[in-house]
């Protein structure tokens, strides 16, 4: 799926405004650039497996629990979401195949209030939290354990040839992108009533809190995959007195 594939669909939402179909090179003034802006707005806010990347193998520093996010990223890289951390039980970097070093587990995401007390206790890191552009782990590393991060990168675009730019989102997000681009177009064209109608389709009616828009009804690929997995439940019962 490329941006050009969606141009006619957005044009239909704008009452057939074919004069806006060509990319002018000026962002915010034609259908291709409104699609581009819609994708830029959607991709940092929702998980998309097509944009997931793995960072390099790095080693924790003994006695240091807080790290800049750039510590876990390739040079000159950007991110929109931190997805997970995998920590090995060994310290070899890179991990050696068929060795005990390749055994490890995922660090669990927790709030700062949970992780911070652990960050002062030396041990095997088990938890992490994000504070702005920093990552805090608990326990405080007592060895130089090897670790890597999976993260979501910003959506790439070639602005010189925007209509041919590939869209790294699932096909079932096509309608969401079209309506999101049409809302931007309506704002530019002064079609406010039409744009508000599209907004309600996308986000639900603000006057009806129980209404579900297209965005809320959409599931990520990750959530669909996890829906087939088993779940563990632990009932908590208070003593009756």
C-alpha cells in the first residue's frame, strides 16, 4: 500500500475535489500531504509491527540503574515507542549461539514508584520504566549483562516523491487513514460540518460517551496475536469478619 492508492478515496470524501489530487510539494495543501500528516499523527500513538526495530546488543554498567534511551539505540536513530527489553543472563556481547549466554528473559514494565526502590539494590535487572528520554531499571545491575531493546521507529517518507511512499501500516487501517486525512482537508477547505461528521466516525460522538469510533474498534496485530494465548488469573478474596 502506497499513498497514491488512497488519493482517490480521500478525494471522494471531499466531494470529488480532483484539483487537490496532485502533490504540489507544499505540505498541508493537497491530498498526498494530508495523508502524510495523518500517518505521522497515527503512527506514534498506536503500535504497528511494521515499524518495529531491534536495537544493538549493549551491556549494562555495573552500579548504574539509569540510562539515556540513546544508549539502547543505533547511532542517529529516533523512536516513537519503547516496546520491550530482553536481558541475557550472561555478559558476552554479542551473545554466542549454543552457549548459556543466550538464555535470558524480558524485563517487565512497571511504574517509576515500583522500579525506583529496586534501582538502589544490586542484582539481576528484572523491571524497567521510562522517564522522558531515560530508562530506569531495577535491580541495579551487579554484572555487565547483555541487553537489547525493541522499539517503534518513526514512519519513513520520501518527501520528494510522496505519492509513491510506502505505508508501513496494516491494510485494515486504510479507512482510518482516509478519514483522518479527510478531516485535515476539510479544515483547510472550510468544510467544517463535513469534517466534524468524519471526526465522529473516526473518534466517536463526543455527545455519546458510549459510541465507538473506527480508531477505538481497531486492534493492533500484536493484540490479535495475543488474543489466542492463555491468560493467568489470580483471584483475591478478602476475609469476611
